[in-house]
C-alpha cells in the first residue's frame, strides 16, 4: 500500500496546525517531521515541544526523521512528546543496533536512513531489526531540492533483499518527490513517500496531497 507523508519542513510554521489539517483532509497517511541540529546537517529546525503540539492536531502517525548527532540523547524525549515512528541516520550512529533497539524500547517504530552516498550494503546487519528503511533522494538539510535519480536503484535493491531474506521492513523515500518523480519512486519500490515542497510549497496543501496520492496510486496500479 502506498502512503503519503507530507513533510512539515515546507509548511508555514505560523499556521502549522491549519496546514497539517489540510494535508490530513487531502488523505495524508503519516506526518513527516524533520529534526535538524545544525551539526549533522547544515540547518536547524524543531524539537520535542513542536512534536507535542502536533500530537494535539492529528491522530496520524508522527514520523520523526532525526538528522542529528547523538540521537540516543533525544529519542526518549521525542517518544514522550508523541512520536510514533523514529528514524536515525546510519551515518550518525556509532552503535546503530543499540540505537534502533532504544527506539523500539520506547514503543516506537524504528527506521534507519541512508544518505545518497551511503550504499544499501551498510544496512545488511540491521534490516531484520527495523520497521522501515528511508532512502534519502537528496542530501538532507533543506526542502525543495532536486531529486537525485541515482538513488532509485537503492529502492529496487531494498525490495529485492526484502523478498530474498523474507523480511518485512517498509521502504520510504524522502527528497524531491513531486508529480514529476512520484511514478519513478513508486515503480522502484518506495511505499511511503515523503513530500514537503510538493505539498506545502505552493497552492493548497489539501489539493496537492490529493493529486500526489492519485499519481502515486496510479503508478502503483500499473506496476503490478
Ligand atoms: C530534507 C528533509 C526532507 C524534506 C523534503 O532534509 O529530510 O524531509 O522536507 O522536502 P522536499 O519534498 O521539498 O524535497
Ligand atoms: Zn525528512
């Protein structure tokens, strides 16, 4: 099943509740929350208090994408604030297995993320631990960047490994997903589609969500 996860990074933060509600009305399945610390990525965003406020606005799962160093220090605070899913970067974790188990111990779904320059092979030992794998299709840090097509093969590879090894993780994609690229990522095997600029960057978030979901569902139907 294809799910759309609007990223609030491109939303108007002064009208965050309203914008998230609009995306929900359009059929969003998950709300993607980008957490940046100015160290792991060259930008700063939000922390647990905003997650706590979002929790009051929607019942959809809150997917917290941690682009931070030392994520172990903050995972309990995000879980406490109401995160349902928490993902960490392979590149940011010295003890990745321990960090993923910490997420699970907080009753959250655990995800692992790889940057465009990181191969799927780096995840071999944790694919049976995670509930989802997030393939970055831009270098993380900013919304509205151009999709990097060379990341598509990693979605295909993850789908192949999953069936070979009989695993159950879901495949998520993040960065540059819009009407022009949604077909490609769905055909490559992505199932959870993060979209920031394409949902909140222009026009009506509700309408944008409906259109993106329609395009994604059409591509998925043709794939089978
Ligand atoms: C990038 C973030 C993304 C970002 C995607 O570092 O992880 O979630 O919001 O934005 P778009 O869809 O605009 O590329
Ligand atoms: Zn993200």
